[in-house]
């Protein structure tokens, strides 16, 4: 029998309502605890060609291993929508060529090179909830999450698999930092949500704004907690252990831009302005199909390991993505966020560390120049991450029993 004993003391920097750091206050929320060795099966979007999805999965896996458990991802890959002619042909020759380029990289990372080589994935592949029910994976505990596994919008139907509706009822079931990815639960899904939540021994969601939404359909609303994204659970040094350094370490900024078509030109202008102000080149990182291309600069579709390397050695980052913001904070990279609207996930995170002003909602040269010149209090950022790790550690320890 394997036991793990840990003790935590969180030192937290306290901020005023204006976001100014007021100094350290030591919060001792520590206790010794025992964790019996368990085999844990995790159900999340482990197979997505999306850097954020893979890195959050890797972080949860690594954290659970460090506290003494054996971890494996349940290889659930439900059948997606069939491809149509629109997936292959764009509005013109250039757009069609870009689609084929993305299709090539999709093929490359599914057939030639694993996009997620750091993940331990089960040998059995399940294509439906029926297959999971017929031959459920055997573990001592199941964890659902993180990522937007509960985001059932117009393009994705409700799926009981992400509520762990399979396997013996004696198996512990935990939702860790599950996200609904929107500001409401569809009315037609509320009853199914309510039934699904009953199966869990512990439930946590990623966004603070999701707590009342989930609580409203839960049988025990007081048991719903907010927990940090799994990427918060690891330190910079732990991510450095898998990163791959880029071959060219000249001065560059990284851009990682989700397509906001209503302000495409603002994204382009802001990125080039930052590069000019810092006398640096631009490396634009992309996922196939999901990130904006920048003309005239290197557009790199790389593995999460190489993506981390580009972030680690960047001079500055320009981004629209939650996980790009997270890794800017982890790696202490000055950054700005360009977005046409307030992203709840990003605003919630930045407000905790007093950096809400780094969101730019239009191409404002004076504002961007001021942000480039401004200093970030990285000690406050690190203290916040430490406190969140301690909270998550306590939640998972209690949830796993």
C-alpha cells in the first residue's frame, strides 16, 4: 500500500480593490493527510489538436502521479460530424490552399506524429456511451475534466459520457474544473445535467460564473466548488521538463490569436505594433483550423512541447486564448490580450492578480504602448498560483477519499 503525506502553507499577497499589491499575508491552511494509492481514469478532450486541451490534460495527469496515483486517460473519441465539401474548398484558391494546409497538419498529427506524446492513454478506444457502458474501463476512481466537457451548444449534443454514466456505482466519481464554456445551460439540457450531477462524489467547475448555473440544477447546490484550471497545478519548472526549445532564439514575440472576424485588422495591427516597438520578429502559433493566420510572418503549427518552448523564450506575447494567458503568467512573459468582447474566463483570472488592464478591446496605440512599458508584479502572480494549487490539492485529496 502506498501512502503520500503532504503539508501546505500558502503565502498570499493581498491586493486592494484597485489591484495594488499591499504585501504578504501568510495564510496557514495546512494539514497532514493520507492518500491511498489509486488507479484513476480521466475523461477529457485528451485527443484534441489543441495545445490548451493537451496541456491541461498533461498537468492533471502529472499532478495526480506526483501525489502517488496511477493515471490513464480513457480513450473516448465519439464520432464527429462527417466532413463536407466546405471542409476542403474555400472561397478562392488561396483559402482552399489554407484549408488543405490545415488538413495536412491534422493528418500529420493523427497519423505520423503524436500531438500528445506525454499523455498515458488507455488501449481501448470507445466511440460511444453505449461502448463505455458495455465494457467500462476499470479504475478505482473516475475524473471528468477539465476543459469545456460540459459545453453542449448548438454544435454539440448532450453526452452522458462526460458525466461518467458508466462503470460500477461503487467507483468514486469526481468532476474537476469542468467548464460549460458559456453563460447558460440550455433549457433542454437542464434535466439531464441534474441527473448527471447525482453520480458525482465531488463537483468543481472552472469558472466562478458557472457555480450558480450548476448549483441551480444540482440536488446539493452547496457542494459545487470553483477550482483552477489544471495548468495551474504545475510549476514553471515542471513544464520546462517537457518543453522543446526553438532552434532560433533571436528576439521575437509570440502571437496566438483566435479568429475574431469583427476585429481582424485590429489583431493584425496590434501584433505588428508590439513587434515594432520591441524591435522583434513575430512567431505566430496556431492550431489547425482554430487560430488566425498572420500574413508575412512564420505561422507555426507545433506540438505542445514546442509551443511551450516558444512561449518560454519569447520577449512578449499577444494573445486571445485563456491558456495562452495562463502560460504567459507561468513563464513571466509580459503580454496583452486583444479581444472584441470581455472573455469571462480571462477577465476572472486577470482580476485575481490585478492585471485586468492588460485586455485591449480596440487598436489603441497609446494604451498598447503603455502596457508594453509597464511592469508586472510577478511575485503577486506566483503567490496566486501557489494559493490556487493548495486549494485544488485539498479538494482533490478530499474528493479521492
